[in-house]
């Protein structure tokens, strides 16, 4: 089978998943690319993919697929097209995220032929707690690109078997989020509205000041990373505790894991 058309489907609040997906796509050198960025759209239209191959990517949240993108992914189904799964994690662990993504997508008619767990700057990284800052780096991206080439080789050999992917059933319990959200430093804020534009769940409003509804916040930190003035920050004691844990236990750079 020749690869002419690649569908890129991803949820990527801080952009690291997108970077890796793009590098894999570059390695595939397909003639046509269709892009479905699920990060902002609340309800993408139903899509049935009947030809080409799909690359589906998500960040890892507490060892699982983020709840915030489940509805968006559920709108996609396929006719057993070859599919590559990608999980981006912040140098702690990816745990059950890839097997969960495999279950979700297989049920919808995607035939998983390859998967990869890559490392991206942790959403909670700060200058004082630089967890996986700079990842995916040049090495990660070159590995992602060659992964793309290897996938092409596999599919062109008409080999469509599903590799064994690390992860457990039942999945680890979900961690309940809610009630914690980034704050705005009014002294630094210029009310430019970027935080509202990049929020995947649309909970930031900018008028005379910035308001954030804390309850539906998914703590993705898209607004924190996008704010050029450094006015947004997530400083809740629980998050500070996670930063300390990550610095102490997850500072040694991990390597991407490929399943082919
Ligand atoms: C709520 C939340 C939970 C996270 N849980 C994990 C985790 O379990 N393991 C890990 O290594 N990184 C974890 N991370 C970090 C993200 O997986 C990582 O920063 C990823 O690169 C973000 O992808 P994106 O840039 O596409 O948004 C978490 C981030 C958030 C916001």
C-alpha cells in the first residue's frame, strides 16, 4: 500500500504533541495532509475516514488520555485505515495513556499499526522548575521523523499488524481535576486576549480585567505558556507540590519509546 494521504488528528494545548505529529508527518512525506486540530474546537463535525492513514496524538494527563479531548476524539471513525498513535508526556510516565488511546480508536475502526510515547516540556514547567524544558528537542524530532519513515516502510510492505503497547487494563484511576486555574497578574497583563483565544475549554474572559472560571479548567497551562507578558501563572500549592516532586524524581531525561 502506498501512502498518499495522511490525516493528522491531535489535541495539543501547549503545542508539544503537535510538534511531534508534524515531525512524524514530515518523515512520511505524504502528498496530501489533512489536519484536524481538536485543541480549540469544542464539537468538531463527525468525520468518517475511509482512505489514507491517520496519526492521532494526545498529551498524557495523570497517566491517561485527557478527559477534555474524549468527546472530540469520539467524533472520528474509520474504515480500518492504518493508524499511528502518539502520546506526549512530561518526562514522568505515560502509564496507561497509549493503551487507552488504542482502545478508544480501535473501537472506532482505526487499525493501529504503530505507536510512540514522546517527551514534551511539562505543562507545569517554570524557570525555577524546568521539567523537560526544550523537549521535544532536535533529537526527539529527528527520531519522530525517522519513525515516520519506518511506518511508511511497514505499510508499503503491506504489514498492518498491531504492536504490543505498554500500559495496563484496568487503567489507573482518573485524578479528579476542577477548581484550580491559572491566575492573572494585573500589573503585567495588557488585556490582549491571548489567554482567552488559546483556552481549549473557553473559560477565560477578557474585558476590563481577566476572569477565569476555575471549575471547568483542565489545568493544561495553554494560557500560561502563551502569555507573552508572563502575566498568567498556576501557583496553587498542589501544583507547587507536583513541581517539587517532578524536579526531585523526573529530572533525568527519558527517551522516546517506539512501537512498530
Ligand atoms: C493535568 C495534567 C496532567 C499531566 N500528567 C502527566 C503525567 O501523568 N505524566 C507526565 O509525564 N506528564 C504529565 N503532564 C505533562 C504533559 O503530558 C506534557 O507537558 C505534554 O507535553 C503536554 O502536551 P501538549 O504540549 O501537546 O499540550 C500533565 C500535564 C497536565 C496539564
